[in-house]
C-alpha cells in the first residue's frame, strides 16, 4: 500500500511543530483550556477517536478534512452538563458547495458562579467579595475539500478564542489543519490533525497545541447494519500522550450504539458511552433527517459529563425506491425510484463479498433502470444521487430495498388437438371365376 507523499510531508511537519512546542511548553504552559474539552456527542461517546473517521458535521472540531464528506446542509445544537456547575453550549452549521464544504460554529463555556475573595495590602485573606462568572467564547469557521477525489481530503479551521475573567478579558486565535485518506483497503481510513496552532493575547501564551493521528475501519455486516472501529493517539504540549479508542454499531441505519475509552493524557481520561437516533422526515416537497445523540463520559477525578445533541440534516434521503416485479411477454423487470438529483448510480449488495458493488458503469439520468441479465432471485439494491460535475460529491443514499425478480411470464402452450385421420381401406380385387 503506497502512502501519498502529501500525508508523509504533513506528518513530518506535524511532528516537528508539536515537538518544538512541547519543548517550549509543559504542564500549565498553555492557555485556552476550554479548547481541550471534547465537543459534540458522537465523537465523545466514541472516546474521542474521531480524527481517522471524521464523516459528519462534527469534523469542523475534530478533523476539518472530514467536512468534505458532508453532502447535505446540517445544523447541530449541543447542551453539555459538565463538571460542577460548568455548562458548555454549541451551535454549528455546515453547507456543501461546488468548491467543498464550509462549516461554522459558536461555542460558549460557562464556568458558573465562583466566589470572589479579596486580598489585603499585607497579602493576607481579606474576606469574600461576591461572585464572578468567567466564560470562554470560541468561534470557528472551516473548509474541507478533496485533493484526490474519493481518496484524499484536506481541511482547515480558523478559530477565535475570547476569555472573560474577573475584571479582565483575553483574545486570541489559532488554526486547525487536517488530512483524511481513504486507503486502498476497503473500509480503512487514516487521518492526521494539527490543533490550536496559535496564541492568546495579553501575555502571548500559546494555545494547547496538539498533534493527532487516527485510524478507522468500517465493516458492513448487512444492508443497514455496520460496525466501525476507531483509534487515535494524541500528543499535547501541556499533557502526556493520550490513547483513544472507540466503536459504533449501526442497526437499520437508524439506531447507533457507541462506546469508547480514553487513557493517559489529562483529566479527560476514562470510559464513555452513548446512543444516537436518526429518522428521515418529509416536509412539503423536501426531506430532512432528525438526529438525536447522547453521550456520557468520565473525566477522571473531575466526575462525569453528559451531552445532549439535536441535529437536522436537510435534503437527505431524496431518493425513494419504487417497486419492482416481473413483466409479461416482452416486458423487462425495472427498478424505479423518485427523488431529486442530477444523476444516479445503482449499487447491489453482495452477500459473498459483504459489500456494495456498482451495477451501472456510469451514472443515469432517468429514474428507471431495466434489470437486464438478472436471473430470477432475491436482490438488495441501493440508489445514490451523484453530480457528474463534482466527482467527489455523493448525495444521500436511499433506503435499501429487498426485491424479488420473478421469472418472466410465459403463457402455457396450447393443447394440440389431434385430428382424426381417415384411413382408406385398400381396394380388394375379387378373383375372376375360372372358366
């Protein structure tokens, strides 16, 4: 398996940057601690092992290269019950375009009310003086697109950080950059991310610079059922190395069970678990998918946090399969569907190879495909909308349809009625009398 040179170069630069930052850093050397809090429910439930998966809108935070896999507009709302009285709120939006996918988010970390104390001129305790409510505000905008269509993706996120303290405030900014590679091994994906390359003002302290490498592997068990394994390794300038691992089991492409574990690193180590639900709905002539996600994660000595997320993915499931059956006479069995899309590609599920195989050699415009050459039997088809002008863009998949092709109808042969045959009696010649 040949590794693209872009990935090798990026990995070398990432290792160099992290090593140099770590040499100048150490515990407590970085500001913007809120940037290290895991955001969004699905990656958190999977133990933070998402840099090598990054296949949804949360890629803006975990690996911006994964934004290129987002094919429909999506909005996400997050509410986090963090340790003690701390609350974390976030709203995000992603929008695909012809030049890639753009995403943005606004995150607010509220530490709650903290007692404020005074200090006397001699340095001794001066008593209480009300409370303070420190907050962190993080803004992000990012882009993800394809470098090699269908194989290699890249992305970048620009971050703004604002901290409100007792009587003071700080501002700063940073950059996240990532790569995502779909390897020649089916279902295997690798990712690299450089996080928080920047600093805060008012002292010039660096953000929590981190380097992350991850891998994921997807196994299709049956139509609508799959399992994903993921693992990440993370090195931050102000913490020890962290190992993350997690998995996701999909049932009917609607119910998702997740679990993970973080080991080492910092206070965020410990087990995690969660569940997700997706349900397609129709609104007037359009469609969307309602997404509900929940995650619970231990944070070491800090306790347990919970995340509740609501998402709406617009324009999804535009392809709806119709019916299929055998025709009569010269009629051929056809697969039909309804939905929006420039063109469509048809896939067939292979039980032997446990994967989808493309049936059409090229995309089709007509929403009808004759199944010529398919012998009678049971099949599972999937229709995917594609855009021929954007080779890396793949629209939302349709629901899977199990169908049975009946044998072509042939009228029974008519009974052949035997006609009576008249048998002529041979002429009998009488012998002449003797004279």
